[in-house]
C-alpha cells in the first residue's frame, strides 16, 4: 500500500478512481472545508475514515504538510513502454513522452509529472535506480496528475531510448548550453524529451543518444533554471506548436 497526503491529491484520487483509496485518515479538528468535503465523499463511497490528532497524522504522512488528510491507496501501477505509445496511437497523436533521467528531488519529479499531464504528454518514463521514486512527497507535488498520466519504469534508460528510436521517435535532450532554442525546432513530430538530474545534467551516454539538444535562451545572471521549471517551458512549447499545427 502507498500513501497520499494533501487535500488536492487525495480529492483527485477519490474522483479519478484509478488507484483504490482503501482508508482515509483525518484530523480531529476537521481540517477545514476541503477536508470535510473529502471525508463526506469518502464516507458516501463506503471508505473507512479514521480520526487522528495532528501529531499522529504527521507521523503517518511523514510530514507536517499533510493539510489534515492522508489516504491509504494502492501502489502506483507502472505500464510497459509500448503501452505509452499505444495511448498516442489511440488518440491519433504523435507520441510525446517525458523522460527524467536521474532527477533526485521527489518534488521535482512530482512537478514534472503535473506539467507533463497538463501539456498533453502521453506518459513519463522513469529509471528504477538513481532517481526519485513515486513517494508521497512526489504524489503531493503532482497534485493529482498521477491519477491520470501513466508511468513506465525501466531498468535501462539507454535501452529504452533505443527502443523508442526504433518506433520512430526523435530523442531530444534538454541541456543548459550548446543546444537549439525550443521555439526554433519542430516539436510536433514523435518526441521523447530527456532531462538530466539536478546539478549534473544529462549523462554522457544519454547525451550521445540524443538526436538534438534543446537549450533555453537566458538573458539574466543566473546560469540555469530548476529542472522542473526548464522542462515546463519546453513542454509548453511542444503543446503550443501542436495546437497550432493544422
């Protein structure tokens, strides 16, 4: 079993129904209108609700940022890489996958999933090792997107990229320097967008597999952007181009 915390994440899980909510925990004080709505809905669905004090709820969530509600849910179901491509085929759209390779901060991972879902990606591919997993912190940062956007978890990113290339996808890597500005590149073709980890960027092997590097123009004094912010800019450029394509 996994855990979700935060009013928005728990409410979305209840509404979406992709991951079964087995039990709900809330605070004795009620937690305010959003939590009261969650509790009322859960009880209407026959989901057990247990009331705890804030200290016990924080212990259960592993953080004090639980917003008064924690849900016990089924673990995230990962799908096969080919299933993500199947989703694009069903929608009759050019595949668009996000591949964060080595992102360590679960808040960044959650933010990436949230933006990927909002910008029309068909799925996110994450490595099994050397990367943040889908923890409660990541789920809260995703703000419900995990209930809608499928994830595939692979043992070897390099092998996954080879497979995607064989399926006709172009592999573009986001880098801090040396690449083309996203708005100067056609992003409407079948696309896998690869991101490096915080600080280190793209690994040399992964970089060598990229068909093209993308770099955001920077006119200020800071040398780079947070990985989830930079990825968000690029993902929305993908969406902009695809919405404008006849």
